[in-house]
């Protein structure tokens, strides 16, 4: 079954997958297919093969599912609006679900008794709403995107009176930002419409595209709640095609995410400097997680390490084999970082998988801001 982003946002898909019970193995695959990192399809196909190889040896019964996912990935993905894919497959129980995501995901491939939906759930939960306001002197268009999906929009056109329309030269001579009455009224109505949209659908961030001469007055006429949400300025013209607007929104979303991650890593560094409220390095972070003290988990993308997991008390450790907490013999985990991320999501911690953040790499590629 092919899932659209609209289905995903409704929450039905995550609920359905979470409730799925299997009699045989279930393969969950998350693949980063972002064209900026994986220029050729071959590049992300290799990444899939790298993850699949050890699983084929360890779980021969999951072979047909891995084959089917591989064929799907090799079959050519339309990457125009897709940066990540999630696939859930279980031949034995008739499960086949593909989700194309407009955001990147961390690569992971697991064989388990149930679909691994936590990362998908995290994508949905974190999907913030981005409003785009495009305006010129007569026209204004408003859009609200979530996960690259248009969820609300409105448009207004306030025709300039003929005589004011012809006063271009005069306007140029006027003091900067001083606008003729008709344009000022148009901007005021635009600001009102945007505030209405904010009250109806709500949005977390606002992106504004307007010519220089009206950008200032437009911003000043916005309601303070709305103005506070301005995240970026766009150079997209008011008449742009919807997919150009979407592309600009998705790109801005990426920048907002990177900035937020950089700010979180800065918080981590200063908390660490004050010796309060931070843990860094795998051992300390795992301990904080087991003690349920983690508020935000920060992990460098691609960080993997072997470790141990206690099936009796859920202790996570880098060294085994006996659980330091309850003494049970622990199971080896191929990737304890993965287990830590899942445990953090399970505890409803915020999780940031940071890309190309050298500051976090230096701190041991994993860190946590603590609640106490
Ligand atoms: Zn234990």
C-alpha cells in the first residue's frame, strides 16, 4: 500500500502499523534518498545493500521481504518531492506499506516481530507548519505547508486604483517605506487575512516573499504573534507556481531544522561548561537514559556502536555481559545508538539527529540535555 503524506498526517497509518501483529518477521526500512547527499540512485542503493547484507545472513526467513524492498528501491523513486522513504514488509502476514517523505530520515533497516514505527511517528509529531506569504502591491497569496503538503491556502487581490497605479515615478521619490493609500490598505488587509489563517490553521514558522519596497511596511503591519514567527525571507515572486512555493518552504524547513540543532548543541556545550544538566559520550548518555533523566537527545547522523541491552530491566550499556542493575545476562545489540534513539522516542524525549555538526562530533557524537 502506498501511503500519502495526507494519510500520514491524519495519524491513521502510524496507528495501523503500530497495531499490526505478525506471525513471521517484519522488515522495517528507512532510507535517506536526499538528492543533495545521494546524487545518483546508485548511491542510496549501495547504502541499502550495506545494511541488508548482515541481515540476510542473520534472518534468512526475511530474505523475500528484503528482496522485495530492494526491488522497490531499485525500481526508481520519484525524488522530485521525496527525501526519505519508509517501507514495511512482511510476506508472511501480507504487509506491504511504502511511505514517501518530503523530509530526510536516518538510514535504518531492522527485522523484528512488528513494524518499527517510532521513527515515522517522530517525523509526524515533529512536522511543524510552515506558512508562506507572497505579496506585491496588489496581490497576496498565503499557503500553509506541513511535511511539504499544502494544508491550507488563501489568496487576495486588491486592484490598485488607476491613477495610483501610474504613480510609479512619484512613489520612487517618496520617503522609503512611505506608501500610497491603496497599497497600505492592501497590506493591512493582507495582514488581517494572515492573522485569520493563523487563528484557523495555526503555523509555527512564517516565510515572507515580497519586493524590497513593500517588505518593511508589510512586516510592520503583521500582528505581533505572526511577525514573531518569521523564519526566513524568500525571493519567490507572488505569481510563482505552487511547486516552486513548496520547494522554497521545504528548503526553509531544512534550514530552520539545522539552526535549531546548532542551538541545541550550543545549549549542550554551555550546560556542560557549567557542569550541570548535560551528559555527553555514549556511556554517560545511556546511563542518563536508563535513569529517565533525558529531555533532549542529540545524536550525530550515522553514529553506530555495538552494545548490550537488558531484556529484563531495559538497561542499555556499552559493556556486558551482565546487567549492572539487575544482574541478568544481557543481549548483544548490533547498534546500541539505535536502541538509545528508540528508547528516547519511547520516553517521549525530543530527539535530534544532527547532520554535519562538528561540535557534537567532538563531544563524542552523542549528548543529552537533562531534565534534572
Ligand atoms: Zn537489567
